[in-house]
């Protein structure tokens, strides 16, 4: 398959309307989209990414009116989050309507819904005239793409089109919150923190503090964010044993000589730069990658979550 490149959201949307799969930017990471109501198109996403079938997709909407096409029930808590955080980097999990294919939700009776705030994403979603199922636009297990070039590295020849735009602003995937139970449960940390959710619904809990069935987010157990090199997490004052070729990313400079180094200006920039840095290490065949730990507040919580997963064996 030849992968088309375009800067026109309308042209990219034509591929969706024709049953194809298209990579598009959002404020978090690039997504790989298909018409949620087209079963064959949704199946193409799983094939192109080599994604395990038990990992549910998030459905992206252009306007709040599309929620009723996807959800069977929207709890009061879900409505509060929608009013406060849509459009933005938040995914709400609610009961799914019968129209949504179970292939997209990995057999669950719930569906994740998100309305991106990125301008190009919104123009694209509007032109699609249907909600769009979209996981991150990387091969399964690889770091999520924050540039269209990273999408191309993983998926060129496997998808119909890439909507080319700027690098994404946040660089880490959306916060996912399950709103189906009595108290909302944070399933995946992201740019919107637990504290911010608690301002709106004080009962909101972390996954590990909740012990109900809904605390399990399928797909979260899968291998994630892995570059080819081995990732080690280090604290600021920790000494490291440098092998021949090592990379480093963090918010503090270090005295050792690294072959490839990135010192980010803030925790926000670190989050913004991490996935592209991991891909850069692969491009330069760097076998050992040191990543500085950060304190778990604000986006630091989401960043530490991604760092821990990248460092998993
Ligand atoms: O920022 C993002 O969320 C990006 C952009 C493209 O929107 N998308 C993204 O999708 O990160 P993906 O497929 O890489 O991650 C989706 C995750 C799943 O692995 C799962 O953990 C959670 O969202 N999820 C989706 N639907 C769910 C559901 N019905 N119940 C529980 N968790 C769900
Ligand atoms: Mg992903």
C-alpha cells in the first residue's frame, strides 16, 4: 500500500470516509484513525499496528453531540468531566452503545471517548463526519509518535494517509478516567492530573486505591514505549557506570560524557521530548539509555508512569 501524505485535514478525512485508515495529529500524540462504525476499517487499525485484540481503542469526537452516538449511559460524573475538560487531553470511559463494534472496545461493554483540542485534529474530525477510533499511531510496543515523521518510520506502507502537521504539544497520551462506577477511577495518568479531576469530582481515585473490577484497564499491561536500547531510570545524585555508547535525558545536566544527551528545560519539556528522544536513540543505535526520575506531581506523574514502562524488562 502506498501511504499518501497531506497537509489538508479535508483530504485526509476523505480516506476515512472511504473506509481507510489515517494518521492525524492531536495535542497529546499522533493517532491512527478509522470510522468507528466501519468494522473492516477498525480491523485495519489492529493489523497495521500489530495491536493485540484485547487492547481497546479510544473514540475521538468533533463535538459533544457525537457522545450520544457512542454511549449508552453517561453518568453525572462523566458529564462534569466533559463540561470541564472537553476539548482536551482527557478520555472518559462510559457504557457503550450497541452501535459501537466490540472489536473496537476489545469485547468490553464500555467505550473510551475523547475530544481533542488541537486545531488540525478538530478540522479533521469535523470533516470525517463520524466519530473516529484511534490508538496512538505507532507499531504496537514502540514509543508513541509525537511527529509525523515518527509515524512514517513505523507505518509507511501500512496505512492510507498521514496528515502532516506540527509536533504534538504535550507529547504524552491522554489521561483516562473510568466513569462507570460510583467513584471515578484514574486508569492512565496524563496531562490532566488526579488532583485536577478531584477538584471536579472529589471521590476520584487512583487505580491502585480502587479494588473493583473496573480498576483493570485492558491494554495497560501490554509492553509499551520500548526503544531497542535498554532504559535505566536514575536519580539526580545517583552515579552511573557508563558503557561505550549511552544516551541521557533529564532536567539536570550531568558530568559524565554521553554520546547523546538531552537536557530538558522543565518537566513539561521532558514529557514533550521523551518519546522522540527514545526514537532518536534507536536511530543512532544507542544501546543504553539513562532517564532521570522526576517528582510525581502534575505531568511528572504521567512522565514517571511512561518512564517506568519504558524501563520494564
Ligand atoms: O492521547 C491519547 O489518548 C492518544 C491520542 C491518539 O488520542 N491515544 C492513545 O490510544 O493513547 P492508545 O490506544 O494508545 O491507548 C488507549 C488506552 C488503552 O490501552 C486502554 O488502556 C485505555 O486507553 N482504554 C480505551 N478504551 C477503554 C475502555 N473501554 N476501558 C478501559 N480502558 C480503555
Ligand atoms: Mg498507544
